[in-house]
C-alpha cells in the first residue's frame, strides 16, 4: 500500500518568505507527527496530532511555526518569515491509533533550503 | 528533558565483521526503545523495538538489541554484517504513555565488501 508522502520533496525559498509543507499520512492512521532533521543530527520532534487536534506542540521552536490537520488526514506545516536556520529536512510520520507503542511510519521528507 | 546519546558517528567495517552500536539515554522513568535505519535514498524505517518483557529483542535482517536498565542502554548488535547493511542507524526513546520520540544523532555505518 501507499506509504507516507510529502510534498514538495525540495523547497528553496528566500529569507523572510512563507512556506507550506504538506504531509499525506497512511490511510487510516489517526496519529501524525512532524519532525525536523538538521544536518548531522537525528530527527527532532516538532508537533503531534491525534485526529484533527494537536495533542503535543511542545517541539515547535517559536511562533513562526504552525501546523494544521483540519480533516484528520492531510497535514500542513507552515513556516512564516523563514530564516536560514530553518534549513533542514522536515519529516512527517504517521501511526495507527494512539499510544506510545505504535510504530511510526516515516515519509521521505521535504528538504527546505532558506537562502 | 530526556536525551539520547549514540557513541559513534561513523563506523567502518568489513563484511562478516561483528557490529555493536551504542545507545544511552537519560530518563529515569519507564521508556520504550527503538532502532530505526535509513538506507541510502530511502525513508527511515523501524529495525526493532522494545516495550517490555525479554530485554533481548530481535529485529529484521538479523539485528538484535539488548536493553540494560541499570546502564540506561539499548545497544544494537549484528554478528556478521553485510555490504547491504550500509546505512545510517538511529536510536530513539519514547517515554511510556507519550507518543513522541527523542532521537540520537545517528551512526553512519559503512560496510566494505
């Protein structure tokens, strides 16, 4: 079956611009996660949705970052006034049901470059 | 806040050599432990996981890991590596009852044929 998909695969933007990154989770997966992976680092948690609501947004670095999941499936990560330090690979993952033991399935990521 | 430490950033082995990748975490409560692997050009995928029970867990492709609670460790092992094991390996920890994961920085494994 189809896995987690993310679009675009690459995004280059200028400092100060607004960007949106999209994640399509595996069909039927109620939990969705966003992580950010900087060069030489492991994925870093940003936000977690259970259904339509953000169950945990403690990883968002500041108020320039926002994410939505209005219908409980597709999610969009929005970054305002981008900075060069936002350059990273943004990963999305989904899992079936809620709970800490459910396997998270990762997408290919969106590589964001802020010039 | 919890943290995860992976001891080696780069490991180079010859085929048939044995592998052990270290992972230590800092969190005093109950944890769930994972190893993820990212093969060149592919997504992160789960290699194995530990939630409870037997501290020695077996995963795909001949990998295993041992949870040693007293040492806060979850080291990954494979008796004999293959060229196809060349990949980046990430240790991840989740607090029991919480869905989010904390990852280590990763270890890049290169296996020469």
